[in-house]
């Protein structure tokens, strides 16, 4: 079991090479949530995530022979980048096995930092199996992403910083993948302040920690796609699970739409680039998955390594979730002037038409009718309802709106 002393020793070991990330107050999110909200911005680490803490701590505990032979890890990206970066600085050869669907930015950065990057398998678990095989075959020391006491102790240094930066915290909300981050943080915070609440958040499509807690042991959940790829871990580790059982108060889940909207909020409001996994604490808070009111709340923004193509898709999904991008399929009489009447009705309510198309031959459309597909820029759900009501009163038949 990892101890508080292990975390203190880890901080002494890594402090010269790790950035003391800011713990920034957000006035807007505080007002929106009814709490005093602070963001722990570990996305500002050199490689863009908290993973540097655990990876570096483990590297600094290798003996001379292990350092000479080299290290290997399985990673969805952030652990691999952190291990590659600090291995290069310490003169240790590193091999990183990554899922084939790992974000391109993460694969390219691993290679940029001088490590051998191998793409294998559909998800983290398949990459893990290949890394284990190569570790045995090539005599490399395997560095786990989360199921290792040295790694967990390194991640737990965030807990020390959280307490020192704001000892009045009432609750901390943390992303959960394999459990190393929340396990280390919870151990520290509950040691220093027993009544603080520590809440974990997972993507609802990959709820491996919640299932493990219900079962009493790690359970492999089915594979699933999620924009929170950094926490898409199908089986949590035994080491962090023991800490979660003892120190974590609650595990909640959030949907893909809620995650996308949280990424968008961080971009728009906080001017902060966060990957999907890092945005889940905000998603949980804003969507009231946790019961907090008038409290000092810390949200751990664990990483900012996100593919630019994915950002574009997340922004679109977030706008849809927020009601600022909508789609209408409207059936109108196929006569001159009706399309103009439709667009004028939309304009009168202040919505902006981004895209428009017509179809006469497909779907449940009678002769003499045409279907118009509109993509609209709207101000929110209320305006979408106003559009639906107004167009219906004008005599247009709405076949679909979303």
C-alpha cells in the first residue's frame, strides 16, 4: 500500500523537474455552479499532463542495471509522452506501446522525445498485453501507467500542492481512468483533512472504477469509444483500487455530450485547452452529478493533449449539446415563395442559417412537397423551442429537429 510518506518522498525526488502548476480561481464557473471553483492546471506541465509526476518518480527509483537496459510502457498517450520526455533527459532508452487509435499528437510527441513508439491493439488493454510481452522478450523494465506504488506516489504530489495552495478546500473532483491519480490525491488529502470530499469522474461508456467498486475487485469492462481517451481504461489497477476504496467518497459518470460541452466551456470561458479526460470534473460539476453548494471546490485539469481535428469535432458536439447548433428537417409546399417564407421566419427569430439543402424524392414526402434541411446557429435551447413553435404556427411541418 502507498503511504503518505511515499508521496512526500516522491515530491522531494521530482520537485526540481516538475512544474508547480497554478490553482486558478474561476469567477464565471463559480457563479454558474454556486460554488467557489478552482482549477488545478496540470495541463501546463512540460508534456501537457500530470503523468510526468508518476513517470519521473518511477524512473528515479530504477537501479543502474534497469536504467542501462531501458524501460517500456503501454499508454494511450500522456504516460508515454511523460516517460519518453524524462527518459530522454535521464539518458534512458524508452519504448512506448500505444493503441492504434491513439491521438496523432500524442504519437508524434512520443517520437519527438526520442522514444520508440509502437502502435498495437484497439485500446489500452491490448497495448498493455503487447508491452508486457516485449518487456519479457527484450529485458526491459515495465513502467505501469497507474498500477504501481511509485507511480501512484508521484501522482499524489498533486494532493500536497492542492492542500498547500488552498487548505480551505471542501471538495476535489478528479478524472478517473486506471485510478492512479485519484488514489494518490485522495490518500494525501484525507490524511491532511479528513472531512474533505474526494470525488472521481469517469466516462459513462467506460465505467471501470465504478464497476470495480461494485464488484469488490478489478473487472474488465467492454471496449467503447469515448472522446475522453485518456481515461478509457477497461480494467483499473489493484494498487489504486485499494486507495479508492479507503479514501474516495464517490465515483460518478458523465456522457459524451457533457464531456464535449465541458471542453468547449474551458476553451471559451477559461481560455484553457483541455483534453476530454481532463474536462470530466467540470462536466460532473456543471451537470450536477455531484451535490455541492457554496463550497470551495478544486477541479483537476489533468491534461491538454488533444488532436486539433478532434477539437473541431468536440466544439461542434459541444455547440449541439449547448443548443447553439441545431438541425431542422422541415416539409414545405413545393411552390414559389415558400422557401423564402421559411427562411424569413427563421431570420425573424434571430437564428442564423449556416447550411441549407432541399430534397423532393427521399423520405415520407408527398408529391407537391419538398423537404428542407437546415443547420442553424442558435442561442440555446429556448430559441430552438421558439423556432419549433413559430414554424409550426406558420403551417410548416417539422419532421425532425435536433
